[in-house]
C-alpha cells in the first residue's frame, strides 16, 4: 500500500513529464492573476485544445473566440422583455466559452484536483470515474486528459449523440446505461459495479456527492454573478433572485456565496415537471438534458432554498425550436428582438432554456418589476444538441410561421406560476429527508452527517470555505513541480 507522499511523488513526476501547472481558484476567479507568460502562450492555443495550459481557461472570463483568446469580463447576456414577457431583468451567464463548451470543466476541476494535490489519486495507476447525465463526464474526461489522468465516463444511453462522439474522440472509456436523463440510479449501479470489479484502479468522482463540485461554483460562479450585478445595477435595482435547475446541485453552490452578499434574495431550484422529485416526491423520465434527478444530491443545501419549480419539457423543446429554426427567428424579429441578440440565442442549450423558463416563473410568482434582477446560467449551447433539432423536426414536422406564433404565445409568453412551491421550514425538511433513501440506504453515507447537514449551522460553511486552503495546497504542489519558474 503506497503512502500519500509516495502517490504525491508519482503525481508530481507525471506533471513534470507533461508540463502540467494547476491554476488556483483565485486565478480562475480573476484571470489577471495568471502569469503574463502563460497568457501569452494561450494566444496560440484553441479553446478546446488538449493542452494542459487550457486549465487556466476554466473561468467565466474567456474571450469568446475559438482560438487564441485572452481574458475579459464575465460572459453573459440579458434576455429582454420581448423574450421573457416580464419587467424584471434576467441576466444569464454563458457557459459556451469554457473549454468543451460547458462550465462543467469547473465542476470537475475541484473533485479531481483536490485528490491529486493531496495524494489521494495516483494518475500513474488509477482512472477517474465520472458518473454523469451528460456534461459532467465530458468536463471530467477533458480535465483528466489535461491533468495526465485516464478517465471513465458513464452516462445514459439516450443522451445526445454529440456527447458520445466527443467522449470517444478524447479517448475516454465510455459506458452507456439504460434510460434517459432521469435514470440516475442506473448510473450509480454501473459505477458501483466497476468500482467493485476494479477497486484498486478506479476512483469514483460522483458529481452528486463531491463537494468540490459545489465549491468551484462557490468560489468562481458566485463572484462572477456579483461582478455582473455591480456592472449592470442601475439606481434602486437589486439582486432579487437566482434560478438554477437542481441537476447535481453543483451550480447551486454559488447561492452559498451570494447569500452572504444579498441575504434577502430568493433562490429557486428547478426540476423537470415529468420527474417531480422535490415537488411531489415523484419520478419519471424527461428530455431536459443536464439535470439528472429522482433523488436529492448529497451536496445540495436544501436549507438555502426558497422555492422549487417544475419545468415542463414539452414547451422547453418547443422554445428550443423557436430560438433556432428560421421561422422562429423571423417571428422574434417581428416581436422586436434585437437582431444582434437573436444571433446569440444559440448560446442557450436545452437546460439553459429550462433555466430561462424558471427565471420567468420566479419573476411572475413574486410580481417582480424593473428594479429586480434575476440571475441564471446557460450551462452549454446548442452546439451539443443539433441532433435534437433534427429529431423534433421529424417528430412534429416543419416549424412554420403558425407553429412559431403558437410557441411564442403559448409556451414562452404563456409561462405561468403553476407547479411552484414556496418552501416553508417543513417543506425544506421533507426534501432534505429524501437524501436518506439514496445516500444512506444505497451509497454508504452516515445518518450522523445527514443530520449535521440539517442541524449544524457551520456544516456548509466549513465545507465551502475550504477554498483558501485548497489554493494553498495547489500553490505548494506547483512549487514542488518547479514548472512555474519558466513563467516568472
């Protein structure tokens, strides 16, 4: 049995061989802290290139170009009243301009890097296992490659073909499990099977239980939203709300940071209406890729939520067509949408549209006005869903002007406040208790920690405020590899 120090020596040697330097959370939050010589080298590297220096592009502040970009402000767009139908301002951070086209490279950074720099993962003998409903295993496979590690991806067989194609191209070991977005247990079962058969070889980095997932968003996404708010705020406008689909609950980690800055703002977790686990203790299958469900993630602090909303996947898919089909774009121009914004609507993938729908529901529920600013996130773009557009055309026929009018009026402007719960103390407790059935009965967590999550006021603070300690460990690790000297 190797000691942690022996494993760490193997990792340091691997990083020296592959010239791997690991960025700190501070650098991902503020890229101006990245050494100038590294920024200069990035000018000759593509955004998706399999180059270890692209670790420094795990930030919301990449220049929105495919090759050689530098850094600037946070990438975001504002969705106007002509699209939302509400007076409240809805601001959406854009994930497309991360490597792989999704912010999940950040969510996977924390779980893997923390184990590498602490000597808990040996890249020379072990593989990183990424159980996922889509983008997480893509981000994990990418980060693994950049960090000199082998990866295994598990995802449902009904996920888009683009995801599978890319994973095979990057050289990941890929397993497709039965079902769709909602079939998370099947993913867990496959992960358990692989870990049992190859226990010395595999390290399971489960996004639903790895606090590094939420910690990255606490350290990077929360401050990015704060920065955009400070830039966009006019007069008496306030940071009023945050809407995010639950998914792995990683992105909801930003709410822990934001709660300290804006104590009275409202946080809503969304889920597919076709699988209403939080809403109604329900189950089912749905088509909103990227928000796997039928359980409550271990890393989801339910106490920090104010509301839960169900998003209907059928209108979601219709709006996808409205934003991307020629007749849909034509109608939006007629409705007064700025042509420049129109060309950016493909920045919203399927789950991003669900986030927009949820933000609209919040604005209507709380009767928000022009002084209210709601934040949400576009996890990925339509780049990952071209096959879905073709499938919808085959299912429903051509998207003509009449179809566009119906979708705009009924599915977009008609978004209502149905299937929403404003959470009381005991609604939160009910949802928190659902963790027991997945995590205690199936996944080996303890009742003591489950209770600590609810009763210990310092539990989540202790978990997420480790970010400064991790930065210290990353800095010490980089010093031991000696590679930063080249960039001083």
